[in-house]
C-alpha cells in the first residue's frame, strides 16, 4: 500500500530543523555506539523522563525552576552507565572551541559546555565488553561530534547500533512533520525498548496510522489486528530491570520558553505509546529531550500552537521509532524486521 507523503520536512529527519547537526560513531567489536546532536548556537532545552530505570546526566539542570535554560549539545549513547562518559569527550572538545558558560573576567578558566546525556543498555548483546578501565565512550563521543552533519543514516548507527526493540533488532530512526503555517517538528529515536513496535502476530507497526508515504514499508494497518492487554507480541519476555530504553530528541523551529519546551517534551512522550507496546515499563529508561530552535526575533508561540506542535511531535516520534526498527539490520543473534517474512 502506497500513501502520498505531504506532511514532512525535506529530509524527513531531525535535521530539517535549522541549527541542528547530528553525528554518529560506532564500535563494531563492542557492538555499541554514540549519537551527538550539536546545536549551532545554545538552544532552549527541556527533558521528560518516564521510564522506570533511566540513566542520565545533567537532566536535573534542565528543570524549568533551575538555572540552565540552554544546551550546547545532547548525547545519546549505548553502554549503560559507561556510556555517560561519551559526554565527557563532547564537553572536552566543545570547551576548546569556546562553547559553554564562561566568566571572561577569569582569564585562563575554560568554559563549561552544557551537554545533557542519556544512555541505553546494550551490554548483553554479545559484543566484546572487556575494556578494563578504559571504556570506549569518551572517544566515541569525540568521534561522533566530529562527524556531525545534516545528512545521516538510520538503523544500525550511533546509539542504535547495538539496540534491541523487543525481541528483534532495534535501531536509530528519525522523522519530521510540517504544519500549514510553516512550523517544523523533528524527532530522533534510539529504540532499545522492552515492548514491541509490531502488532502481535504481524509485521505491521503500531505506528502505521501515522506513516508518511512508505517510510517504514507502507504495510498499513492489518484488518485482523489483535487487541489484548496481555498480547505483547515480540516483546522481551525475559528482560531484566534497567536493560531497556528508548532515547529520543524532539526539536521544533518555533521559539519557545523553557516551560513551553518542557510541555513539548511531555506531549512528545505519547509518541512512544503510539509506537511501542508496552512502554514506560519498570524495565525501561525512556527519556525525551526537547529543543526549541526558533530565533530570538521570532514571536513566542501561543498555547494553542504549542498544543498543535506537541501533537505533531508525538506523531513524528512514533514514526521515528518505526523507522529505526524498519532500517535496522541483524546483528549477532538478533534478527531484524527485514529478516522475517512470517508474522511475529
């Protein structure tokens, strides 16, 4: 089934939002990777955490009642707690470029780049994790930052390289949405969820109603879909706590204050519920960052426009999840969506 694509940005990716570039780096031996979202200028940012086992850095600093409003970059990484070190490499490089908070009156004191990060668990995917006291993540962070561009691949790249989406291979996906008044929303997801992105007994995606064109296969909605609260399909039936997470970034071209950006992140979380079943479980560490990239001379949006942007962000995030799983390729014992011809 082919559907006309009329509601995306030109790249159908997060980088349709002007001012953002993305870099990925992978370690094939370790079966892990890092993604860096670089802001060309400090961007208003917020975060919403819904999973029961998150792994994060500097997310408390983004609370609307705290001092920090803007970030220089965001980092998504595999590696569980070790992956938080990827932000160290990014901070070190950005500091040499003069990014971050600084006090000019204190000569010789480096700036402090603001680089929040979140991690997913890919330690048990069969890769060689025997890194001793030198995890690869700081180096991967530097490499991903250096690779930042507006054009990037999806699937087994960056933070999605070693990911599993339920019982099949996960990956990194992205999508964007355009509105009638010219505003754009972009989404990026590294999908390593406990739940399944597929309707039980089928190869169809839960996100099918939101698909633009054939961006994740064009299969549409199955006529005999099963709706059973206990039917999870290809979920991770034997998963343990803190072993799953979907990490996401939402960005918009509008000018928002930080409170509005927080609401955008909260609304965008519903995109995970539109694409993954079950979601926000005790076993997941789901985190959604939001970035507002509108220029200072733009008027701030009203609340009705914000509500519309939040709904578009949720739809775009649902599509990004499906695109990440659709683009993934098998890795080790983990088969990908494309490897199955029979229902799952």
